[in-house]
C-alpha cells in the first residue's frame, strides 16, 4: 500500500469517527462543526487517492497498461 493510499484510508476512518460522534452529540452547532471537519477529511482522502493514482500511472512502463488501482473506482464513487 502506498503512502498516499494509507493516508487516504486513515482520513476516511477519521471522517467516519467524526460523523459517528456528530450523530451522538445533542447540540446542533457541535454536530454541524464535526460534520464539516468530517467532510474536509473526506476531501483530503479523495486528493490522496488521486495522487496515488497519478503516481501509479506515471510509474507504469511505456506501452503497458496502467497498474490496476482499486482506489480509482473509489475516487469517483464519492
């Protein structure tokens, strides 16, 4: 797993945790703030997946198809 992919996974986990905390919190303002931060983590995860995809594509030998990349399908599904 590449550094970018690992970071993206960590960011996604943080976002999930923040959404869970936000759903459990009774204050609407706190919930909104936590959901905003979770959204920012998701955005950082998408950027890291994009960087990982670009790096793998650049590393593919000339004339060879790009390396199979599961994160590419995840990237565009969000």
